C-alpha cells in the first residue's frame, strides 16, 4: 500500500480558525474604539497641561510675563489672543506689556498648539481664554476678564465611568499661583459639574 502525505488544512480546521478569529474580533473591536477615544482625551489634556507647565517655567526662567491664550489662528505668523475657545488652538507668548494681547516687537510665540480633534470639547470655567504668568512664575490673576482656572475636556461619551472609578472626561485645574493638575476621578469631576 502506497501512502501519500497530504498537505493543507481540512475543512474543520479552517472553520475552527475562522471561528476563533471571529470571537477575537468581536471582543477586540469595541475595546479598540474605547482605547482610541481614551487616548484622544488623554492626549488633548496632556497637551494643555504641559503648555501650562512650559509657560510657568519659561516665565521663571526668562524673568518675563508669559501668557497662554486661546487662538483661532495659532499657526499664523500673526497669531493672537482673539477670544476664541481652546478648541481652536492656543499659543504661549512673551507678553512684554502684560496686556494679554500679542502685538509689537519682542512678543514672540514660544509654543503653538493647533485645533483639537473635532470629537473633543474643551470647556473653560467662566469662558476664560487666557492665563498669564508673572516674571516670577506665579499667576497674575484676572488681568483682562476672568483668568483660566478650570477646563473640562470631554468627547461624545460625556461624563461617564470608564473603569477604575475614572471618568471618560478629564478636568484641568490651575490654581491662582499657576500650579496645574489633571483630575480623572469620576466623583471629583461630577462634583464640579461634569461635562457641559
């Protein structure tokens, strides 16, 4: 009797493999979607938080007034604080005269952040559009309207628990002296009003 070796898969092996792939995809795709949304919120929050830390350290280092403000044209050579929301982007610049308006020689832009993702919303307390650091690195308070104190960063999920007692939203709090911190705890964000 002459035995021949067979190569390839049987129909049953192929069906079992497809079934396993189907189960993995059914479980993995929804988690991948949440992972993407969490990354988008965290990235936006970290960008805004790091901008405040850069502005504060630059004010202390350069011994100059440094302002971070919302800007509708952050990438433009004529970028300014135009009362836009932080959703449209923001700039950090040397504010020589401390008037929260970028104009004149020497008021150079130090950092630019473009518009945030369309699915992300940044809501600031009192609709504040700026925060200004004095030459010693401390906050200057209200200079030209209410100064930035809090921002809630949300997406289409709003304020809901996503795991570990954390919220899908994030809250950035900046103290009057300029120290910033990020809050992700559901109860703390809920007590502050959640997403608007």
